[in-house]
């Protein structure tokens, strides 16, 4: 299959003239969904994703009494790509949601014990819905940014007698850490960051690394049928730690506005 973007990478350059470790332009906007407790849209090049957070009173998971819950869902809307079909989430949507969920959960950016309601029977449940608006590559990094920005934008509604009072807010949701997920792809033997949709067609393997602000690695997700050497894995992690700082600056500057 002829693919100009992949041929360029094989020749040591990219079709859009970016460096191999360079993100496309990223724009983060918060408060984009009025009826959500928190929301954000993120564009990464032409990839666009909207994430919303709804908070409700629920029951804790049986193995974690007294802790709030987080549930992440991803919706691949047909308007985002000719490859997406209407209907229940497919395996790609499920995997995307799980990768984002794992990064949020394992980074401990939300203290789940702090969103219990003083007993082991009722807690706050955070529902994070990710909607793919336009798929032009690198959905994982873009989705995680949108999800975290939406959490940072969220407010906790007041609760009286176990009932949530919509549009009356008690306080901001505390986000204790600012993790980021950085995905590095192996294409034609080269390590490439933030692939376009054309470049993704040539991905042999990719590694998603969740990095906290203290450079600790919270989660890893490897995809693709081609293996990675120890040297490649180490280099990918080093790239992820470096580039996570750039993403975190965008989140921090958005929060301070």
C-alpha cells in the first residue's frame, strides 16, 4: 500500500515537516458543556475530542467501601470517521476508555476517599464521557488531555439527605496530580510522537506512558503485534517523560486563566 506519510518517515522526515518527537498544535477549552459538572474540548491538529464529567450519588464498589467511583466511557461517533459505525461501543472504544481510566486511577489524581459521603453506602460517582468529534490520529493522548481538563474544570454539587442538588455547587473537585498520557509509535523502525491518521496506518507497535508531575510512571499500555526491545522501551519512556512536561504546561496555563 502506497502511503506518502509513511514513506516520508522511512526517509527520516514527516509529511507535515514536524520533528519525530513533536506534537501538532494543541488547543484546550474548558466549560464547553453547560449541563455538565465539568467539561473540556481538546484539538490536537485536526483531531478533536470533547469530554464531560457528570457527578451523581451512587454506591461504592464492593471491594472499595467508603470510596467514590470513576467510570470512563468513550463514544466513537460516526461523524468523526468513516470507519466508525453507529451502535454500542466497539472494542476500540472500550480499549480507549480503559487506557484513560487506568491513567486517571493509577495516578491517584482524584482521592476517591475524599468523595465518599461519610458512610460506606453512599459515595460520589464520577462519570467521564469522551466523545470523538474528529479522528485525525492519536486519540489516546487527546482523549486523556480532554478527560483531565474536564476533571480540573469540575465542581461538586451540593448533596442534602442523599439527594444531589443540580446547579448548586459545594466546591471545586480537587485534582491532586496532573498526569498526562504520551503515546510513542514505532513506524518503519522510527519512534514517532502524535501520528496523523495517515501515519497511524503504518504503526507496527505503540506504547502509551502515563506520567505524573514527579516523573513517576503510573501506567503503561502496549499495542500492536510487533515487539519492542528494552532499548526502544527505555527510549519511549524517556520521550514520554520529556513531552509530558509540555502537555502539563498547557493544562496548568488553562487552569490559571
